[in-house]
């Protein structure tokens, strides 16, 4: 059937009309059957004929509209079969064909309704009103009323409604939805702010430079609309077989009529030819795939998107929130020699508890992950977007950026060292001062998702030829990802319209998928053959523009959706080949007069049952029994990841000891190494032994492979060997303390131990996510 129709007959009334038509023919069939059993075949024939006539009238109108647009499909066979049945008095046959046709229509509408039901509140990011000053008072007005020169108050958490400039105060903005930059930025008085960004700091005043319709966010919305309009319509799987099958059917039916002189034979051919494997089996398989995807937390907006998903050759990925987690996380701590790094973090996080700044929240989260006990601050004083000062445990603490903290401390060798240390691309630095002296510094960054590497490998295994990173972020940061993710191409510092051009350029190599989460990704999502939005934390505009929305914050669900699409499409094709093959055999028999129209209808019903039962296999697990044996319950995954989080402070302590070993006094070296040795043996090694003796054997049994995780067990052995070597080196220290060579050897050993342990944890996390049961 041709699915490119955009106009519905007025009496069909869209989806409601299609459901009504299905009900009409079903009632007509049941009433006719009941009357026939009551011994009134004349009334039963009237009931079947009336029901068929209603469906045929609607179908003929649709065909006329489609032919006016030079579009046609398998609807024509169904119309010929129904019309022929009415003309030749085969009313039961006609009503059966009508039921099959309306049933297929209803199935596809069901898939679309489900998609719309799953996706809610997609436009909640679009600002509707703004607080504008008028006559010295604030008035809540529609954004359409805003114009250049208007003075506007943007409160905490609000989306900037129009482009403009900061008038008063400091604006701390989350621009990730537009630029892809995960870290918030500061805008001072007179600096520009862009519509669509979010105020994460205190309220500030701005002066509008554009009307809402001329602002950046509105321009992006227009790009989305234009991209959707220019996007070629999806050619449905059923339509690709329509022309050939229609030609064969008409040739065979016409030949049977001419050769025999009996119109009834042509009708029998048409009845058997009614393409139910396409009308019913294909939608069943595709809708089953859509349902499977929904169970994985992936919303596919219709069967056409699922079919196209199975044919992707190029995948373009945004960086922030897609390849990366999209949130700032603590990656490194440095403190002065007389202060424990975890104590510096505890002081800073305790003070930051009172701040709503996104970096402050990240610092508090990092401290809690490490099990630090935070205390309530006294007299906190926050300077929006700069930092916060207050008292912790009787000490005056200041936490913030370099400019904020450097004004409150005396310059020392440590502060000069930190000033150079924090100059690192892709990170945000936070400094902490204690009683006028720099206490420590923290680096935060937006880290790559744990599953990113395996997802990209699996995309290639699923038939994707090119992987492209397209981001609004800086070039050096994007190229850093390419170096270890194995991407084919990286394009950075892009504007929304640039991403759309990249989609168009990549289309020459085959169907293109775009994956993103920000407002700036929405035009490219709309322009791609399949747009995939990370909808768990992404912008509503991107979810609205996309064909597929991942509703959970997991990139690996994209691979699940592609695998389901491959399987569903394969099952649909099987149903087509088997069903059409059987139909061709039946049509040949009917052409030679071996089957009457009623017998042909019954045969076609049998073919339908075979095709539909095969199509229903798409509801099953696309991974089969293998996936079930390897699954890891989500609750167990969370427990395993929590165990790693609980050991972060141990790995941090390895790093901190490594950094200080060259400068510590002899006795302090002994004590520090003894404490670290005890920490490793009390917490790290028991964890590794438990994994090796309990977790890995359990996972091996599920995988059904005795050699699975052998490499991970070998890493456990290396960690244990290095801890043993540390113990030996510690015991071998002379009575006068470690020699320079021994200090170097200890430092080298600890560097290796930290690197292996961090890599091992990352590998385990990736493996656990691969094994997770997605239900």
C-alpha cells in the first residue's frame, strides 16, 4: 500500500475514521454470518456487500488522490478484488478482502498512536513568557511582545527568551544546548547572551537586541521546519514491492480471463493476490519491532523510521551529552603538601553545599562519592558565577575560580604551581583557600561515556561504514576524542546550519543517521534519514525533530534499536517472500481454474496466518537465547558500579602518594607507604579477589564460555603483584630512609598501579554494561 498519502477522505476522518471503517466491516461480516446461519442468505449477502462497498468507496477515493500525485501501490489490487467480488456476486470474498485491508491500516495507525503517547512534554524548553520591566515594575508578558531595547529579568533556571546583552549582574549560563560546551560560561555586563541558553546562576537583567522571532532559538526552529520539508519521504518496505507484484497480478489475472473467457478466474487470481503479507505481515513485524524498542527505552516514531534504521551506512554523532556524559565530574585533585587532598575536597564541598552552581553541585557529588562527611557552612557569601566564601570548622574558606580565590590569598610557590597546573584544555578548575592560603585545586571535565567505545565498535559490526563526530565544541577537544575512539572524521566548532550541511554531504555514501541531544542538533536531526535524540536529559527541540528518541541516559540503547530494526526488517522480508511465493502459487492454480474465489479467499487466509505468525517473531528477543544467558540484572549492575565508586578514594590515594613521594621527609615516607599498603590490602585486594572468585565465575556460567574474563583475571594478578612489590620495597627501606633511587622506583611502581587500576575499573564497567539485561 502506498503510505505517502497526506490527505484523508473527509468521511474517513484520519485515524478515527480508519478505526471506524475497521469496525464497520467487522460488524458487517459478523452480522452476515449470523444471518446466514439463521437461514437468510439473501440478508447475509446484503450485509457483506454493504460493508465491502463502504470500504471500497473510501479506498477508491484514496487511490484517486494518490494517482493525481502520480503515486500508486498495492491498494489497487485490493480495490480490484473488492470491486470484482461485488460485480460477480462474491460478497463474502469481498468482505474478507476489505477486512484484511482495513486491518493493515489500523495496525499502522496503532504504531503511530503509541509513539505519540510515549513522547510527552517535548516542547517544555521553549520559553512562553518573560519578565519585562515597564514603568518601573515587572510584568509577565508573552515572548511575542518582546522587542529590541526591552529590559528583561532572567531568573534562575529560566531559558533566555531572546538574544540580547547583560545589563546588570553576572550571567552564568548553560550553553550546552546550543554550543555543545558542557561547562557553564560567565557573561559580564555588556556581553551578549543567546536565546535558548539556561540561566544556572542568580537572576540577571538583560536588554533585548532582537525580537523573539528574530532570535537564535527561533532561527533554529525555522531550520528544523525547513529540514523536515526538504527531507525525502521514507519509501516503505511494502511499497518497494508494489509495482512488480501489481504488474504480475494484473498480467496473470488478465491472461486467465482471456484464455478461459471466465471472469471468475480473474477474480480468483485477484483475491489470492490481495497482498496480505504486505498489508498485514509487514506492519505486524515492524510494529513488533517498535514495541521491542519501547521496551528497551527507545521510542521509534513509526514503522518507516524503524525500517530506515536497519539500512544506516553513516552515523554522525554530537559530542556533549552523546559521546560524553554531558556533566562535569571531578578528575583530579592537588593540595598543598601539609594538607590531605581529601581534606581539601571536604572543605570545598562543605562550603559549596549552599550553592546552586552546576560546578558546585559536581564538587559536592564528588565528595559524597568518596564518602567524605560534609558539614554545614557558616555565613556563606556567594558571588554569582565567581565563587563562595564562608566558615567551615572555624576556618575561613573560599571556593571558586582563579580570579575569585587569588584575590583572597597570598602568593606562594604552591599558588604559582597551581596557576600553571589548571591551564588544561577540556577542564574547568576550582580552587579552595583556607585562612588566606591556597589549600588545593580541583579539575573537572565532561568525561566520555563508559559504553562509548563498545557502542562504536558494535555500530560498525551492525553495518555502519562511517562514524563522524560533528560538534560545536573546540577543535582540539574533538580531535582528542578521535585519537582513541577510532572515528573516521571529526568536524568541530559548528553552528546548527553547519551540521545540516554535513548531513547532506555524508548522504552520498548511503543513508545517514544523526545522533544528538541539544537544540543545536535539532536541524540536523530533522534533515538526516534517521535522527536520534538522547531524550533523557536532552533538549525538547531535539526530541521533537528526531525520528527516534532514546528515553534512558544510555548510548548503547542505540545499538539495541539497530539490532531490533535489522531483525524486524529481516522477519518482515521473510514474511513477504514466503507469503508472496505462496500467493503466486495459489494465483497460478486459480488462473488454471483449480480454485474458486471463495476457495482462494480461504487459501489466502491460510497464507495470512503463516505470514503473520512468522511476523510475530519480531516480538521476541532479538538476541535469542544467547542474550538471556549473558544478561546482568540492572540492580546487580548498579551494585557493581557502586563498588567501584566506593573505591575511588583508594585510587585517588595512590595518585596523591605518588605525587608527594619525592618531597616527603624520610619518616613521613615510611608512614605514608605503610598507610597506603594497609589501605590497598584492606580494601582494593579483597574487592579484586571477590570479583575473581565469585563474580567472574557467575558471569562465565551465564556466558557459557569458560575462558570469558580470562584477560580481566590476568589484570587482577598484575594488581596483586604490584601491591606485593610495594610491600617489598617498603620493607627494604634503609634505616636512613629511602634513597633517591628507591623513591624513584616507588613512584614508578605507584604510577603503574594507578594506571592499571583505573583502566581495569573502566574495562569492567564497559563489560558490565554490555552484559546488562536491558529489560
